[in-house]
C-alpha cells in the first residue's frame, strides 16, 4: 500500500504530461512568427522549420521556451546569441523583423553578442507597445553593432521588471519615458555612448520605488545627479561612475536607507560629503574617487556607516584630519584617502581593524609618527602607502614603508 501511495503522484504527473502537454499543439501564428524571427537573426543557412518542426515539444530550440495557454503552446522566452555551445548564433547580417512583436505571451527577450559592427543595427523604435502586457525582461548585451538611440517606446513596457542595455554602442539621451516603467527592479544602461542628462522624471513622485539596481556607468552622461533618485527607496545599488556628472550630491540621496553600493567614481562631482549620506546604515561600498569633492572629513559621522567595507575617497580635495570614528568601522577592508589635502596624524587604531587589507594615505599633508607594528606592515605589504607626506615619518628599526623617512630620536 505504501508503494502504491508513493507512485500515485508520479502516475498522476505522467498522465498530466501526456494529456495536457505532449499532445498540445503550438499556436500556428506563433509557430510561423518564431521561424521568421529566428531566420532574421541566424540567416538562411539553417532550414529552421525542418530542423525544429516541433519547437515547443520534441525538437526544442536552445534559448526558446514555451508555455501552455488555453491548451496551446505559446512562446514565452527568446534568447539569441552564443550563451551556450548549442545556442543560436547570429549571422553578421542579423536584423529585426516585425514578427518579433506578435508573440502574445512573450515574457523574456534577450540578445547577446548578436549585432556586429560590420552591419550596424538599430533597435526598432515602434511596436513595443504590442508586448506591453507580457514582457518582463528585455536585454541587449555586448552588441558592438547596436547603434542609435534608446527607443522612447520602451516606456510602453509597463510590466518590465528588468531592462538591461549593456556594452552596446547606443547613443543619445536617456529617454524620460523610462519613468513609466514602475515595475522595474533592474535598470542597467552601462558601457554605451549615452549623453545628455539623467532625466528628472526617473523616480519622480515615488514612481520607481520598486527599483533595486540602477546602473548608468561608463557613458558620457552630463549634468547634476537629480534629486528624484532619492525617491527610489528600495534601491540597493546605484552606479553612476565613469561619466561627466557635475554639481553637488543631492541631499535626497540620504533617503536611500537600503543602499549597499554608491559608486560615483570618475566624474566631476563637487562640494562636501553630503551629511544626509550618514543615514545610509546599510552602505557597504562608498566609492567616490576622482571627483572634485572637498570639505572636512571630520565633519562626517562615520560611525553611522557600521556596515561599510570599501571606502574610496582618493583623488579629491578633501581636507581636515582623519577622524577616530572611522577606525570604529570594524568591517572595513579597503580605505583609500590618497591624493587629498588631509592633515594631522594617522590614527594608530587602524592596526586594530580586523578585516583591513589595504590602506592608501599617500599624497596628503599628514604629519607625525607612524607607530604601526612590523606585523601590520607585513600584513598589508604594498597595499599600505604613505609616501608624499613630507612631514610624516616612521619609528622602529624594521624595514620602512616605501617613501618614508625614519623619525629622529
């Protein structure tokens, strides 16, 4: 009896598969659209209809997924590009056609390394509204030949949860219509050639409060960081690095209490460290090097950032003395304060940080004696630097840190 009970779910599942899955036909319109779409990207070298006569059943296509709606198979996911060994690879003449907008239940659409620079291609500007009720994920990754602007019509895709346009050759402004994507959890436009300003519509009036990741890094975006980003209260990662952003950090960024990564490296951000950033208790990575930040480092309440792991303030114009409160952050692994205008002595308590792996202090106006142990210098090795501080010296009879003189007795 026990064996029979154990087998019942298997028998029931097998029966369900045979009746509702294996015998279900594919919607004819979807089948023809699928063949034409794949032919457009892979070229005429493949006889798609002959190779994949039953693409949702016995002859599945790598990168294509289906599901049953009203006893018929429909395409739910299309992933084009060399993700796996047997994935569909694009022809150099790969192109879009209108049939890609005829999939009624398409949830995911992805293109990886598909469009080459030999035959540049633009993203279709219209018809995206036909996928507005179903599409949840749209990705274009590593397409050197994908040029032109981001279509404003992406704003019709209000069910999108992930929009990733990474390592392409897209140009122009970031469309303000992206603010309509209120269900987004990930928005990544990194490593393109985008310009213009970050639209103030993004996050305006709490419109994008489900967003977890915002990445506009490695573009040519200009202007200030809009205060509306401070309304993205669920945000975990904000990466605006490697652009041409300017102006001061908006106070509203302090509203991002869940943020773990703040990366604004390699911009032209000016002004002091906004005190509202002290409220980011979840912050683990604070990366602000190569800007024009100034102000006194002691005026910031570092003890509030108890989860901080990586701190990079190098190559700015920060002044003042290194605060003892910074040494209270026991999770710190990486500290870069080099090439600023920091004065005063170096807190000896840096040696007590249990996780510290790197401490860069060179290129400042630090003074006094370094009283770290030989074991501290050996632990950090070349990841400790303090040269370029003319009035800083070390005490002890061991091998000195590079570029420092020994203190007079």
